[in-house]
C-alpha cells in the first residue's frame, strides 16, 4: 500500500483502522460489514484513503495472532485488564505498522505514529510501558521472534498467522509440504474474477464495456462465463458496468459449483442456503431463466438481498423462501437438481476474509460438521428418482471434518446415494473419494472449495 504524503491523512488511516477493528470485535460482524461504518466516524474519506484504510484493517487482522503475541510479551496482564478496546486495537494497528508492514520503515513515519499513540494516554504507568514498548520494537526481528517458540507446529502457525489447532489438523491430513503451501497462499490476495451476466448481455458487449472502462481481463480456460481481471484503473465496484449488472464479482471456485450442478432448461432446482444469491443467479443464467428455482435461506437480511436482486434483474425462475432447513421441508415438490452450499468455517477463504480464521475453533468446526450432515440429510429426500437427478454438496472449507467426514456419514446412513463423476474437474481428487474434487488457493488461484456430486439409485 502506498501511503499518503499528508501526515494528517496517515494518522487518520491508522485511527480509522483501529476504530473499524474495534467495531468488528464488539458487534461480531464481518470486516466487510464493519468497513461500512467508516463514513459515520470520519468525514470526507476519499476513495484512495478508503482503500488504504481497507488494506490496513485487513492486514492487521490477518496477522492478529502475531501482533497479540508481540504485545503480550511486553504487557501481559496489564494490557488485558487495564485498557479500552479502542486502545487495544490502536496498539495492534500500530504494532503492525512498526513490525510487519514495509510501508512504515521510515524513522520519520515511526516517530509520527508513536507520538500519535502516546498523545492519547493519560495513565502514567501505561504511558511508561508504551514508551518502553516502542523502544524495544526498534530492535524487533521476526526470525528471532520465531526462535522463541519451541513447539514446531505452533511456530508455523505464528510464522504464517493461522490458528495453531488448524495447522495441526492440516498437517495431520495433508502433510507438512502441502500445509505450508496452503498457509502461504492464504496470506496472498487471490485474483479477482468476474462471472459474466450472459443472461442479459452478449459476451462481446460485456468485454467491450470492460475495455472501455480500462479493465483488462483474461478468459478462464475452464469456465466459459468467467474471466480473470489482470488490471484496472478504477476499482471494479465503482464502475458503471458493475452497477448495471454486466457481471458479478464471483470467485472462480464458487462459479465452478454451479457448473458441476449442471442445471438444464426446464428443470426444477432447490438452492439450499441460497442467500445472498450468487450461485442462485448463476443457476438461473445457466437455465436461461427457463426453469424453476426454489431459493431457501433462514437468514432474513441476506435473503432480502437476494429478493432485491431478483426484482432488479427481473428474473422469473427464482422463488425465494425463508425457511430453516434443519427442519424437514414440507413441500410436495421433488427436484431435478439440488445444491447444498453448506454453511462452514470458511477455511478456504482466508486470503480474502482473514477475520474468518479467528472466528472458529476445533469445537465449532465439529458443530458445523453436524449441522452440515443434518442439512444434507433433510434436503436429500427431495431429490427425484431419476437418472438425470443429482445433488451437489459443496463448502468453501478445506477441513476434512466438514467434507469427507460429512459425506462418509451420509453415504453410510443413506445407501441409496452414490458419488457421481463431475462434468468439469480442475481440482485435486479427494483421497477418500476420487470422484470429488478440492480446489486449493496455491494450485488453482482461487478460494478453497470442496465439491461432491451425488446421484441416487432408483428402481
């Protein structure tokens, strides 16, 4: 990130980042939603300043366990008991700036940051601690810091800023080499992909519009309706083509799921866990809006977003339904295709959603696994007895307990189901289920996904 030359703006960026992280923690919202509060606290934020704040917020949270550990070494219990949430997060942001970031290495910048932080402290003991802390950080070295951690797996978790429990699980399942590649890739921003709205526009029309707006793209080699953005002058969400729905910002892995489902014209489709609707609209596009899609979700606000978009794009095939699929679905209707894009830990999305990796632990992941099994079992009874009928179970998780373990349990309890071959196979086969595929960020340049396609035996 390129810092503003204006000292006032530089300090605003730091102050705003700390405020947003505090809001994210206090309200238990995602970082993306927390960024929406920015205009409430800071006036006249230009797009460039907004981008810098966004980068600082996400990078600070990405390296949260490193920063917490550095701070704890110097403050220990005093820090956790004596300071406000805002000051704690200001210290995290400042520690990121002074240790990990390469943008604040100038002694002038560092002095400016330290003075800004100290100016808000009234407690004399805390002020003294902070002064000593900043003095110690002058000699801080990441490699030396890592050498103080004896447990090798814990050291890896700090080096690559991931939860230790998850690092242990991934090493146990994938091995050390693959885990290290995965951890590295999760700290690198993945490419931006666009799924073209071929239902409302011609492909050449969309591409011409993007060129007109100085967006350079590459056609994806596997998915005809997906392109990778290679450069842009103006951020994609601020383009008129984005506002008019020429395309959707949708990750390649997410778009692949709908292609694996392979909905045909006239078919009846159940999209479980549908909100906010990215895959729902893709299914409608693949059917040329000629089928019937029941889009179910139990989250009112997110389903409302889907409803708004259905009206905006005048889609006739989508029927939204607010319902909790942990309960049996009381519909007489049976479906040709079912998509279960299950709620999960999001461990495949850590590159774009660094806050996700600190929200779950092993216990919660096991709870999610049980929820996923419950949803899959309840929904599967609605699949037609037909050779063309299929059910796709997908997660944006790379943890086997949310994937292979769920499918193993489901196939054991539902012997009428079996795994089907997938139409497009661009990922890595699952060791337990070679017909299933997993997308890795370091191999596929996309968010991590696990995809299973199930068919049903019939008489």
